[in-house]
C-alpha cells in the first residue's frame, strides 16, 4: 500500500475536521470561498503542528529591531546597527545570545559568556565583539568578564587585535594568577612575582 506523505490529502482531511467550519458564515465548504477558507485554516493548523511554534514566537526567537535607548531583554544581545533607523535616531538589532556570536560595542554580556575577539570595523563601523561560553583554558579580550571560579593566568599585549588578551582558567590549588585577577572564595594569595603574567605581576594562590 502506498503510504507516502501526501500533504494536500492531509489538508483536505484537516479542512473537513476544522471546528466550526460548517457554522461560520462564508466558510461553507460547498462554495469555492468556503473551500478556500477551509484550506487556509487547514494549512495554518498543519504548519503549527509541524513547527510547534507560532509566527510571533518564531519572530521573537530570531530577533527584532529596536530604537536607540530601548532596553535589551535578559539573555539577549545587540548584533546589528542602522544609523538611519527609527527616523534617524538609530536602531539596533537584538537577538537571543548563543555560543559564538558577534555583538555590537555596548551590547550587554550575558552571564556565563566571555569576549574572545574584537573587530574594530564590525557593526557598521562602531566595533564588534565575539561572545563565547566560558570554558577552562580560553583567551579572552581585555575587559571581558571573569566568570565565578575563574582567574587570569597569562597576558598578551597584542591579543584581540591589539587591545590585549588574558588567559582564563578555572581556579586550582597552587596556581599563579595575574595581578588584578579575582580571588575566588576559599583561596588566598601567598607569594608575588613581579615578572609573572608577562610583566604585569602574578600571585601564587593556595586553598585556605
């Protein structure tokens, strides 16, 4: 028996089962207009069933343009800029954060993410930053957040396209950390090295 998926046959079945199709004025299936309306309703039902989301939900998930000064929702970042948007006031494209995404200068950094690259020409010339999830042993740009439980253990003055970078690692007992690095709870500094971290200085951390 032929069991191939036949969408139009499915649509006809859905149309015949559409609630209220017989009672809604203008949707009598015996007229061309009624058959068309029933088919449209069936298409909507089929698409909703296959995707599991509404058009509004899909648009919100993909992102949206907002005027300058509009708040950025939690968990979202700014990824595009149009200086002519919003009648000349400027507009920004906002979308949910994900691992490995370029964001415009001034975009919030979502908790758990760090900045790992910089493009001075990105975002229509205002500069862009590359956001990734934090992990043990990752170079990050100067100014990047340091997640809880992490410390900076090395420094490069030329990293991140010239703005400098820091190497982040999860804290461990008896580890050298760069000067200015946070001291995680349960640890303390014991010894200082002026030449550590490529000359910025380093502290030896041990468990308390």
